[in-house]
C-alpha cells in the first residue's frame, strides 16, 4: 500500500501563544494514552473487516511475543474481558471478528482445562500464504522470528490507542482519532497548523474504514467534543482537527471536557502510573492515573498561622462569654 500523506494546511498568521498551548496539551496527553497496538492496514484488505484486522494484528503480536508460546505449540489464552481490554472490541464484535478469521482458516480455537477456557492459535503458514499471494511474493515457509521478513509481509503499521476507543465510543472512532492524533503531532513538529486536510478516499487508504464507517466515527467524535470540522476553498474541501484541550480533559476523567481542572502529570499532586500484575497467561497492562482538583486552584486559599491563632482566640472568647452569661443568668433565677 502506498502511504500517502494527507494534504497539509499551512498558515503564516498562526498565534504563537495558541501554538505553544497546543504543544503543551499534546505533550501532556501523550503519556496518558498508554500502550498501543500495531495495527496492520494490509490485514484489512485480507479480511475485508477492520475489527477482524485489529484482532488479527493483536493475535500476531501474541504469537510472536507471548509467554511460553513455543512450549504451548503456538496456543495462547485470552478471555473475552482481556480481548476487550486490549482492543476495545465488545464480546459481540469479538465473535464476529473471530468468525471472519475462522472462515479464512487463519485462527484455530479450542477449550482447555477445568473449567474450560478458550485458547487460540494463529495458523501462520496459512496467513503467510495468503499475504504472500496478495503482495505477489513467492509463497514458502516464513520464519516469524525474522522481524524484517515479517515487516515486509505485513506492511506498514499504524499506532492504535485502545484508550481512544473508550472516548470515541468504539473501535472505528478510536482508530480514526489515533491516526489523526499521529498526524497532528507530525504537523506540530513541522511548526504547521493542527488542521488536517484529507479526503474520505485517503482515510480509507490509510486506516481501511469505509465512507459510512468514517461518517459514524466522525459524528461520535464530534458528539464528545474532541473533533472539529470545516469546509474551505472552491470546490469545498473538508478539514478536521482534534480539540486537544477537550481530549486531555476526557483522558483525565473529566466528562465536562474542561482542561483547566486538570493537574499536570508532572506535578507532585498527580498520581503515579501503576503496573497491574497478572497471572501467568494473562495480559499485563499499564494504566496511567491522573487526579482532578475538586475545585479550581484560585478558590483554594491558605490560612497563615497568626490568623489561625486569632480566629481560635476569638472563638474561645465567644464561648467563655456565653458560658459566663449563662451561669450568671441561672444564679439570678435561683
């Protein structure tokens, strides 16, 4: 696949302060994205299904890097919850994606143990033959430990951030947002605007989403406030950009989308990223945590020690006066 870059919008009257603010937001949110999946666009052509290609991409990763994969004969364990945590695919989406892969005879399944748990094995020879035939390469045994040969067979990969699927409402929106975020980062490094100009055909070529899938994904991203679009030129051309401040706020757990309430992850008030240790055969995922102040910093005031002592003395005096008055009143009553 020829990786075409989208048309880039330049401007000579950018606001330097605004650009610096966008760069700070991008630098802050990037560590919050966590781990990503190497999504192979070529697998979409093979499976004719983006979600099946995503599941297959992750299966390839575990086949190559899974623990004790050689001793198990290529079999690896994945529960429905683990697949969902890693890819963002729901149980129904996983079932449909696995059916596509089974029909292509590139994924085997079996239940093992008591209680029985579902294990998977990638049919690497069948997958290699199908991909070799697609790219016109001589079919033959492939050493999947050979990184260069595997990269040539699978083609370029894209970084898919599963965290973004949770924000956008699904895998398609997460994939579109992941790619757009990558392009935004490239343009900022080139000191260009954050607007991305690309047609539906270019998005389809880059990430494999159909026109209909793109429309739904864009609508979902606009709905949560992290995506903007505009039309420019004659004939009109659609441009899009990510609202980095709103995305940063949502990554930090603020549903209002207010980035001003977020503490920078480099500040001492912020939580520290933790590693969740899993049992053998399960996935270890790295989760970043960030805290949100309960109210705006300007509303938080400090009390000096001298003022605190004066307030304490004033309170004691009022209590003592009330007690003395009450005692006197009771004495007169008697």
